[in-house]
C-alpha cells in the first residue's frame, strides 16, 4: 500500500512546477529509451557480469563500464529483435 501512495505522490509532484527540473531530466531522450529497453537490459546484465571470469585482469571500474555498455547494447538488440 505504501508503494501505491508513493507512486501517486511522485506522479503529482512531477506534474507541478515544483519539480520541473526533475521532470525535464526524466524526459531526456536517452532516459526514456533506457526505460523502454530496461527489462531487456535487466535480462542481459547477469551475463555481462559473468564476463569478469573471462577478463579477470581488468580494473574494476573498466570492467563495470564494459558490463554496463554490453548490457545496454545486448538489451537494445534483443528488444528490437525479440519484442
């Protein structure tokens, strides 16, 4: 029940002038696109994390960047091919 109330409050705040900056940020094209493919990215992120076994010598920050980019690319491809 609390989650429903939170959603209603956030919805109301986003449609008022108080949160115009937050609303403008959330309406950025990249974020809207990422929201559209988010389930596909979710399905691919675990496979991207398993790349660490293949690339153990990479620094953690570089591996994280590669895993994020790989998840988004694979999620995007599967979104358009499968869905």
